[in-house]
């Protein structure tokens, strides 16, 4: 039996990548805001269409990527990403510029990933995290790009996510950034954002 056919990438690479890039940039500029992300991609499972769109937009030959155990368990996922982006896969989380997390409930310790360097804080990792849904609770966000406070929620996430994020935020301007990928939409938490549980 032959190898399964490789899933197609963007039908219109330039314009689809531009739209996705704008959505990601807008999400980073307005932390916690839910932005629509329409895509016709049909990537290999368990890679979601929205995460695939973001990955195909952001990854290139200079950006090593890491896969969590769920995504790494499907060899077709790495093949799809490498073929369509030219990005090298690394088995070492700390060496990745992008990490793809297919199982948000088992989000790895954020300290495992590159946090940048004092002279080069941009040499940090961005984590793409698949979630079942985005909401306006149970967290409150504050920081750059937010007027006052903004409600935010994503599920599933680890029970101690608030503590993990607080630790990440204390390292600012170092630390990692998160992009949450849900069905048809995304949201972001840049490291400059403070996150508190609603009370």
C-alpha cells in the first residue's frame, strides 16, 4: 500500500496567509478578544483547521517547531507542516520558536519553552494551543491593549493555569506568548497581559 496523500495547504497562499496573519496580529494587539478565523483547510487529525492556518502562516525554514504528544502521535501532522512551511521539527521544547499544543488540558509547563534573552526578548517561543472553545469568563485580563479589563476564558486548560500564567508574566519582557485556536476563531495572550480569576 502506498503512502496516504498529503493534505493540501492554502488554496490561495498569499491572501489566506495575509488574512490569518492580520487576525493573529490583531489578537496579540487586543489580548483576549475573540477574532474570527475562516479557513477551508482540512489538515490531518488531530491538527485542527484553525491551528493549521496559523501554523502555515507563521512557520518558515528559520522557525523550528515542537509538537505535544497528541500531535506527535500522528506522523502525518509533522509531514504536513514540514511540507507546507519548510520549518524544521525539533524534539526539544526549549529549542522551538513555535510549539503546537493539541491537548490544551495537558498544556506543558510554560518554563519548558524559550523565554528569550534580556538583549533579545523576541527570541522566545509562541505556543499555539488548541481549545474546544473561547468565552468571556472566568478570567479578567489587564494590560496593554485592554481598556480597563476584559473577560476571557478558554477550555480545556489545566486547573493551575492562572498560577502558571502569573509566573510567566513576572518574567516580562521575557516569557512566552499564547495563541488559542478554537473552531473558526482565535484569541491571544501576550506575555505582557495580566490574568486574574474572577472574584
